[in-house]
C-alpha cells in the first residue's frame, strides 16, 4: 500500500513555511507525520468544543481535497497527524488547518504556535507502525489506558493495528 501511494508522486511543490529548512519541498501524494502545538502549549483541546473545532478543520482539509488522513491524535496542547498530501503544499495545508480551527474556536490572538514539525515517511517505514505510535501518545501521557478509550483520536485502519 505504501509503495502504491509513494509511486504516484507528481512534481514537488515548494514549502510555504519560512521555518522549514532551505530547499525543503512537499510532494503531493507523499505521506507525512506532522506535529503542531498550541501557542504557549496552552491545553486548549482539553475542552471538548475546542477539540471538535480542530477535528472539523481536519475533515475540512480532507473534503477540500488537500489531505487524506491516515491517523490523528489531538492531545490537550498539540496535534499529531499522519496524512497523505493530496494537493498544494504541506505549508498551505497546515495554514488552512490552523486558520479554520482558530476561526472555529474564536478568541483573541493565535491559538497555534508558528510552524510545525514534519517527517516525510520513507518507503521502508510501516504506515501502521507510525499510526500505532501516534495513537499510543495519550496512553504514554497517562490520559487513558487503551488508545481506543481516548475520545480525540482516529485511525483509518481502526484500532486493530
């Protein structure tokens, strides 16, 4: 499956985020693991209505044809997202996610820290292994005993990884 996804990569698109290394590119159809955090590491997503706003923004990116989500975990102060970029740049995708979720949440100022960490998934990495690692973040943080007990996590393969 990963080989099929990676073999369909078109030309590279330049990243829009100034925080990324010079020469970094994003490839539509490539798979990325993303981590992005709230401003000041504020635990905004401990509130169900704020978590729902980010989940809606994740869905919006997919419905718009920008991303194809494989797994995500919304922790109280950050997001882990395993996705296949469908169109545009990774920077534009994250900008849309952050903008939409901030608009849904409201408030004064930015809710997100500038930038994000990305890791392009290599051919030899197991997608299910990466998803499993992400899904166990709430367990490692002591927020639940089993990944499926955490309300703000989702995986395309369900919980049987």
